[in-house]
C-alpha cells in the first residue's frame, strides 16, 4: 500500500484511535507513516511531539524501522526527547533481534564500549558486529572494521592477523575511510602486510576523497 494511502487512513481516524479492522502489522506501518508525516518528511506538516508519539506507538507494535528511528532519537537526544542511552539500547536490541543490520551494528558498539551502563562484553560486541558485517547496510563497513580490530587484538575472538587483514581490506573496499587510511598506513609501514608504497599511498589518497579533515581518524570518526 502506498505511503499516502496508509497516511490518508490515519489522517481520517487519528482522532479516534486505531484503524478499524487493521491488523497489528498494518497498524504499526500506518503509525510509522504518521510519524514520518508529522516529522516533516512529506513536506505537509511538522509537529515533532505528534511525530514522537506515533513513532513510539509504531515501535511498541514491533515495527523495526520505527524501533531504529526511535532508538536514534534517544541515542542523540533532541528538543523533544532527552538523551537516554539505556532506552536506545533497549530499542536497538529489539530491532536487532528482528534482523535490523544497523541495530546489530549499534549493539556491537554498545557492548564494545559499555555505552549507557551496558556491561562491556567483547564477545557480545564481536557477535553483533559479525552479523552486521555480513549485511548490506551503510553501517556494515563500520562493523567490518570493528572485526578487523577484534581479530588484530584478540578481543572477543582468538587473535588471527590473516583474518584481521581480510576484514580490513573488505571494509576499505566497501568505502570506509577509516579502514582505507589504516590499510594505507599498513602498506607503508609493513604492518600485517608486506610493504607496498604504491598501495599505501593509493589507499591514503582514497581515504581522503569526499571526507572532511580528520574524518579518517580511527576514534570517533563517524556519527551514526
């Protein structure tokens, strides 16, 4: 069903509650479209409080994209939602269990860094990054780089430098500028790979294409 058809149904019944005869999944999808509508994404309305309410409803009904969007609201905080990493973790965990790659990637960060009071657990971090790294999502190259770090340091998994390099190369080839810069330095220094000045310079140059200065630093390189 097209977004505006779903949206129209909700506009007609928003004051009166759920869509008559709607199945739970349809109800969640409609609530999500309303959240996007009042979030200004249709260009027709902007009411962030209503958007938050509908997003919360959709997430409660098990809508994966709504759980992710709401999790990021809590993760970053805004003028309507106070930053709450424990709530973000709870929502990312639900979305990850439903197969969301970006949520799996974020869980890897939560466990790997002990964010929001989450107990640091390198094995759990590895597990979730491993799932995300195999996906096709904008966050996958970040998890691929996390796997390089895990295998190189023996963190959450047995140390394996050959596998570490394989994940580093995969992350670099997928466009992760942090991985590209690290791979470039590895070739220049002969760290884990044979020295190759041409390859090293090429990867360092690639890492700086389309990114701001310092965006290729390993720590805090990217916002989610």
